[in-house]
C-alpha cells in the first residue's frame, strides 16, 4: 500500500507540472537548463500549494501571480530569509 500511495503522490505532481506549467512542451535542452527549470518549477509548485488565500488550482494561481504583483509578493513572502541566523 505504501508504494501505491507514493506513486499516487508522484503522479499527481507530474500532472500538476504538465497541466499547470506545461512542462511537456518545454524546449529547454541545452546544458543544465532543463534541470534548473525543473527545480524552479518544483519550488513554484510548493509555494503555490502553500498559498491558501486564493481559490483555484496551481495554474490559476500561477497566472494570477503573473498578472498581479501584490499577489506575487504575497507568494514570495513565504520564502524564508536565508540571511537570518539560525
């Protein structure tokens, strides 16, 4: 059962990346660009899924962040400040 649960989560993430970010249509292939963009997309998925004030899915939130600077700032405010001492 644990394996099924893992693959369910894994398949859901890939579906979000494909539908919300159109990852399958990405043409980034040179050097490390595909890997770098994958890291950025995963970070964006995590930030968008943590943001609860707006209704809608990942794609809708991503598009809203592109249109609304205030909303984008709200999402980016979730990133911890790395200059703070632990």
